[in-house]
C-alpha cells in the first residue's frame, strides 16, 4: 500500500499549458478539488486525462491517502470485477486467499477509473449500484463494505454516442458527470506546444545529464506547432525523447507520420495538399487514408469532406463494393446461371436480380 | 422589508438566461446570472454577493447543476434551490438526491417559477420569525 502511494508521488506531473482551455481547467480543478464530487474527464488519448486526475488528487484533502488507478479497457470482465471489488477465499477456483480490491485500496483516497467507456455493461450496473449505495461486497462475500472513495473517471469515447448505441448506461453517465472536464486535443491549443517542449526538455535533461537536448529553431518550432499531433502530448513527449538521442529536430519532424497530417490538417481550409490525392502511392495502399479514399474524396475541403463522411454511407458503399465483386465472381463460376448463383449466395432469385441491376453486374459480351 | 429578494440564475442557454433575467428583474428581484456551474460558484464565493435563492439548470459544462447544488447545500445551507431540467428523469433524480428544494421540468412557465420562488422564500422568513 505504502509503495503505491510513493510511486504515485514521484509520478505526479504538473499540468503544463498556457492556452485558455488549460487555464480554465486549472481554475476548475482549484474550485472542485475539495468537493469530492464525481468527476468525468474526457478527451483523446494522450491529452493528459491522467495528469488532470492527479492534479485533482494532489490539490484535494485526500492527497495523503492513496491514488489508485484501474484501466477498465485492459482487463477481461471477470478479472476487472475482482480487481475492483476484491474476492474472498474460495470465491472461484484459484481464489486461495482473500484479496482486497481497488475500492478497498482507494479507501479515503481517489479511485481513478481510466477508460470507463470500455467497461462492460454488467459491470456498469454494479458500479452504478456501488456509487448509489456507497457499499460493495467482494466476490463470494456476503458482507457489505462501506466505501469512501472519490471517483474520477476518464474516457476517450464520446459517451453521448455510446449511450445512443446502448453501450453505456445513461444513469451511470449522469452519476459520473457531476463535474465534467473536457480536455481539447493538442492541435486545438497550439499555444501549449512550446511550453510543453520546454518543460520536457528540461525534465529529460535533468534525468539524463549526459544528453544534450536542444530547443528547436524557430522554423522547426513553427512546423511542430502546426503539426496536428494525433497522439497529442504523449506523441510530443516521444519526439522530445527521441531528439535527445538524434539531436536533430529536423529529422524528428521528417519522421512524423504525415499521412495523418493531410487528413487532420485539412480542417484548415486551403492546405497545399489540396490537389494531391492520397491514393496513388501503392506503397501506402493499405493505410487507413487510402482505404477511406476509395469511398470519399479526401482531396476536397474539410467542410465538404466532413459532410461526405458518414459511417452509414461508407458502410453501404464498402459492402456494396464487396457484394458486387462476390456476385460477379459466383456468376462467372456458374456460367451466369442466375438461379444456381442465387442458391450458392443464399439469397432469393429476386434479390439476386435486384442486386445485379443495382450494381450493374452484366455478363461479359 | 425594503430588501429585495436576491436570486442567482444559472443556465448555459443564453436566451433562457436573459429571459429569466428580464422577468425576475421586472418582478422586483435583485438578479445575477451565470452561464455554467463554475461561473456560478465564483459569483457565490465572492463575499460581496449574497443570495436567497438559486435557480439552476442541471446539464451544463464543467460543474453541472447537480454538482452546484451539492456544493451550495454544504456551503450555503440556507439558500433555497430550484433545479430545472430538460433531460428526462436522470438529472432530476440526482438533483433531488442532492437535496434541491424543488425540481421543475422544462419548459417552465415563468410565472409559475416566480410563484415557487416567492413561496419558498416566504417559508423561509416565516421560519426565521418563529425562531427570532
Ligand atoms: N498538460 C500537460 N502537462 C504536462 N504533461 C502532460 C500534459 N498533458 C499530458 N502530459 C503527459 O503526456 C502523457 C500522456 O498523458 P496522459 O495523462 O496519460 O493522457 P491520457 O490519460 O489522456 O491518455 C503523460 O506522460 C503526461 O505526463
């Protein structure tokens, strides 16, 4: 237990940033750190959700107790359940002795539920029950334990969408969403990039005094600031680390995946890449962008692009394409005997005719 | 007797906010407004302010209405609280759990809500008189 606490103390990172959104988040942290109200932190992977959770903990009255983290996406359902609530000896094969769960370890402290959006539905119900009643019982135990934990949850999912798809319980959402902290992606707060580089350069230099990391020159810095950072601060961190070894910001920038740059920066209208189609480069034929470009025109402006992209539409286009291929393939094999083909494809004769018409599948002349 | 009743109105919908502001102003209240829970909390923590009643929306960015109610109940236990919601039952149930005095479902008639406020506040002063 003590070990866990100490580990966390050394891991604590200050929330670096000067953007409006980070300043607002700092202010919010300051105002709610002592309330112990459930918190939901949202944002893309690598934006700093855990950093924010730690800041809340450090500023709270609970900072002398444990900060316990559990990643709800990393474990299969049964394991996640026993990790959360613990179990009693004999609860299942292999349970040779009692084991306390994260709820117990976090008592009077903070329980950080990372990737809550990936929690299986059955465990969501149990979680809801625990948050409502303030009590839980370990697996295989009749005894109810009172909990006093501050629950901070995080997710990179849009839980509104998950709720619409019935993959996240609405009642659990509202119970967690008492304080909502939304961290924008790094590309939407470019002012933070320079301070982050400075902070981590200094940190890594102090950790590896032998290495000579250097600040990027102003041209490179501009390029770095305009890069869309799909992996957010974590990706930036990795670049800074690499730079300590390669000692060339130019090289680091050149190595950054640019395919994604084209996709994401097309948010800014009128990029130079306007006319460059992403597809023809056969070497990259299987990159996500090239697959997508089969169904939508990626070279248009982002407004138009985002209008064109719809999962339903793309699903239809993609499945149509495959269906057409398969129908052609089978018809060709059976000498265009449509009744045989329909039996093989396990659809009615009428459906086949309809599809042949729709996809313009015609026998070779 | 000359003191006006002071209400703080919180809603992330600016149109609703200004409608409420105008209305309560015209009904002789002293009114302040906030666009979300954090803005409201900052106004509440400002010592120069003092409110008899909080009227708050529930689903808002940063500090939700439910969060605001919980904080207010703890730090300003005398303040009357009216919660308003347009999002089905969940947030409303949580607001009751957080001990809002009254939970109303949108759309809400302005006269009705003013009536509710004035009733709540007169209960308050009745109680005070009994205690005095
Ligand atoms: N604002 C920030 N200031 C300092 N470090 C940050 C900041 N945001 C993210 N980081 C660092 O970037 C990495 C990813 O952050 P993390 O909190 O794990 O992201 P998430 O939980 O959103 O995936 C961590 O090493 C973290 O320390």
